[in-house]
C-alpha cells in the first residue's frame, strides 16, 4: 500500500485510496505485514486484522489476536 492512505474505516472494514485515486475497501479479517517488531509480532511477519478501532487520540488501531496495535506498525499489500 505504498503511497496509499486510509480514507474511511468502521469496525469491520477500511477503505484505502491509491496515489492514482483508485479506491478499494477491505473487510476484516484482512492481512497486514508488520514493519517493526511490536510485542510478540515479529518484523516482516504477516497477521490478520480482526477488527478496526479508534483510540482516544483519534488514531486507528488494529485488533490482532485479541490485542490492539497502532496501524502505523503495519503495511497492507493491495493490488489496485
């Protein structure tokens, strides 16, 4: 998802737009790749997002394996 951004989300999906203005919606569970080790999730490992939430600072967090992680620690590979 290089140069793409999340433009909409709810508990069970996210919508991303590419740098070429293409829109795609992903429904949970969707796969993400960890870009830096966080807790028990190792860098470069792929995991499934079960739900999407907003934390108190208005940031998006992913529920993975029962725990919440900031979306900025992960990348999504999408073929537009």
